[in-house]
C-alpha cells in the first residue's frame, strides 16, 4: 500500500520556492521538503493535454532523477463556452510577463467572439505523488463557478478577480484568503491526497 511516512524526504517538483510553505501547510510538517530547483533538476516541458497528465509527468520526472518520492501539481481555469480553455494553458495565456490582466481580457474577448452567454467556469487542481520505482498516485479537486467582467478584487492571483464560486457572490479576488482556501480546488485536491496517502 502506498503511504507517505513521517520523516521521509519529499521532492516538490517545482522551481518556485513559494510553493514549499503552501504544500508544507497543506500536507503537515512531518516531511523533509526539498524542491526540484534546489536539486538542480531540469524542468520537463508540460506536454500533456490534461491537468492530471501534467502533474504525473512532473512528479515522475522529479522522482526518477532524484530517487526520492516526488510531489507535483498542475492547475488552471476552464471555461465551458470555450471548450475548457484556457485549461492546461492557463499560465501561458498570461504571456511571458505573466500578466493576468491580459489573460482575463483574452477570456472576455473569446467569449464575445463565440457569442456565448454561458459564463460557467471551473478551477482544477491535480496533485501527483510518484515513487522512484514507478508507482504514482494522482488526485483532482475542482470548484465550479461563473465568470464576471470587469475583474473585481485585488486579493489572490491569476484568474481570481473574474471567478465567482457557486457558493457566493464575491469573486475569489475579493474573498478573504481563508474563505477561498476553505472551498478551493487546491484544498479539495489536498484533502483527497491526504485521504489516499496519509490518513
Ligand atoms: P501551473 O503553475 O502550471 O499549475 O499554472 C496554473 C495557472 O492556473 C496559474 O498561473 C493561474 O493562472 C491559474 N490558476 C490556478 N489556480 C488558480 C487559482 O486558485 N486562482 C487563480 N488562478 C489560478
């Protein structure tokens, strides 16, 4: 049975040091965390068409190169009327400057172009844990909502200012971080991961 054991080393397959406290807070402090960046592991191209595919690809890559258990995430926003776009391209729609005002405008423009009245959208977070000898566990969390324009709120990041979760009226960009964390796709994915590998 695949389990995360207290005290074990977990490689976080990211070059973003900001993800370490987030993952440590969500998984608990019982592991020794090291990032792929600290180990100088090369970053693989995210070539898969799904969030789970990309999360598994990143976790497997880091586990194989480090010979340690590795965890990776992949997330993004999908718009129903745009056939799920931007989806796995969520970060790329913000361009090299990572400007999400551009990405949010692009979503609005595309919706106008297709003449869609359906504003349904959802965030997905996939989390994968890979063992160096091959096994891999992947889970997904999702939160549904509707899009609103113009963007509202300066909290959060990415597409938060245009997303109103179905449980409320504020955008993720207007909500208290704790209120977002209570219902977010990421929190739901971590709850599933804990249930699968820790509890
Ligand atoms: P990743 O780092 O490849 O997983 O890219 C995820 C991208 O999806 C981010 O750059 C954000 O644009 C978007 N995204 C994922 N989760 C959220 C969220 O909770 N709020 C807003 N945008 C998000």
